[in-house]
C-alpha cells in the first residue's frame, strides 16, 4: 500500500512540475505572508524609448529632400555663353545642348561668309557689265544683261544680311538659354518636383493611350 501511495505521489509531482515553463506566471510569496506578487517573464527585450530630438530628426529625414540640390549662378552662365557659345551650357551641365548651339552658330557664320563671297563676285560682274570692262565670265555669258547681274547681286546681299541677323539671334538665344537654365537647375533637380514623359491612359477606354509629359509636385 505504501508503494502504491508513493508511486501516485511521484506521478502527481512530475505532472505538476511539467506544466511550469519559464514564460508562465509564477506566484511568489514575499516577506509579508498575507500578500502575493505576480512576476511575468518575457523573452522579448524592451524597446528603447526615443527622445524628442530623435523623433524630430526622424521627421526631418522623412519629409526633407533626399539629396542636397546644387545652385548655379545665372550671371556666370550668361557670361560664359557670351564669351564662348556653348560654354554656359557646359557650366549648367546641359552637355547635349553644346553641339546644337555650336552647330547652329557655325552654320550661320558659314552661310554668311558664303553669301558675302557670292555677293562680291556678282558685284564685280555687275560693275564690269556697266562699265564694259573685259571680264571672262561676263564675256562668256553675253545673254546676261546688267539687270540679271544686279538682281543676283541684290539676292546674295539679302541672304547675307538675313544670315547675319539669324546668327546674331541664335547667339542671343544661346545666352538667354544659359541664364534661364541656370535659374531652373535647382528646381529641375528638386526631388519634390518632377517633370517626366508619361503615357496618358483614357480612363473610359474610348481612345488609345497617348504620350505626354507629367508635372508632379510633392507638398
């Protein structure tokens, strides 16, 4: 009988001990015997409390620009383009515009020089025809009268003048472009302001998608 009672007591003690795990609530009897304290063990470490300065820093990092924008000097960009066309575009880091500016001004200067040379040639023919002085070209084209030479002379003179005016306009536009581009450089690289090509979808599905430009500003 004692063996049976001992075996039963041992099994009961083992069963009760197996139900206690480190994360369970344990009742502890402190010094005052009439009070009971509850102690709870947790396997997760306590989260650190953020200070006010740390919270403000996190908000500034979340709402501020992702990178520092670079400011350019518009006056300096305009002076560079005035001294050498295309140099202001190089200062603004708009390298794709440099060959366009140089090509346009170079073509204007080249056409101006060619038209001026043609004007001088037909001016010489016209004077020779008026004075009756010998000239190889005039003598080999007897059907061309002084009016034909005068019209050719005037035509090349007008072309030369137009070429000078257009080349000067391109030169001025080159300076204006450098100044304006330097003003817009900061906003163009602002992460809160984007201007990109996009595909415009018809929400009703009636028309086909179209290509366009999207302007986005984040407040």
